[in-house]
């Protein structure tokens, strides 16, 4: 049996691959497989067993070999293909999607992702409330990345309405960016100070 696993959440994919293959399996790099190797991988037996468990990494990058997988659906082995990137537009993928089970593992969504963008919107009216919201996500955020999100939100505001408040916010964020890069002061305290200033900019 052949199954294809792909996507960004490698941890969940690995867990399901182990469930499918069991704890002991062979690992083969797909980029090293020549089409002539496929019969021995998919149909060949080992010295100790007629049935094998095999994990093949990134076979889809080897287009010639990947296109021939459909010829080995009768394999007596348990074979998992784990693909880092899988081109769903390719003819080989479209054909295989009708013939074998394909499981996609999307990256887990950060439940705080929307909150990051809401913080700047709230800060424009209530800096203290924005800081309370910030406290919830600080453990999972990098201050410099968070600053980048604040800048992107302020830039969107400026593109929509080029008023005094929008210009002042961009100037204050520019100063904050310099401060974060040049001082040893706690970065989150600098960001909190900015959030408190936003309503009066």
C-alpha cells in the first residue's frame, strides 16, 4: 500500500507516518532514486521478510521517478511518501490523487494571529487596553517581528488616509525601530510605551 503525506506540519505528519509504517522502517531519499530502482524498492523483498515498511522523502522532486509510482500500486509493502513540497498542478499528482490516499498537514494556525493585528487598532483608541491584549501574546511573539506588524498596520492606515495622525504614527514607529536596535532597554517596555502614546499622536 502506498500513502502520500505532505505539508508544513512535519510533526503531525511524522506521527501518522509512524502509525502507518510502524516504528521500524527503511528511509530512502527520493532524489537519489533512478526509475530503474523502482522495481527493487516497490516490489523487491528483504532477506528477513516479504513485507517491508519504507519511507521515501521528496520523491516528487524526482519527476521522472514520481511519474512512474502509478505502476507500483500493487506493491506488497507499506510505503509512505513524505513530500515537503507537492505540486498539486502536476499530471502525476492529479493521477495519483485518484489512486492513493493523500494526507495534507497544514501548519497549525496561531490562535493569537488575529489578535496581533487588533492590538494596533485598539491602541489608536485605548493604549492600556492594547497593552492588556499584548500581555496574552507576548510569550509566543518576537518583539522585532511584532514591531514589523505594527509598522505594516500603520503603513496601511497611511495609504488609506494620509493625515497628521497617520504620519505621526509612522514617525513614532521609526523612532521605536531605532530604539529597539540601539538600546539595551527591555524591547517589550518600549513597545508598550509606544502603544500608550498612540491615542495622543
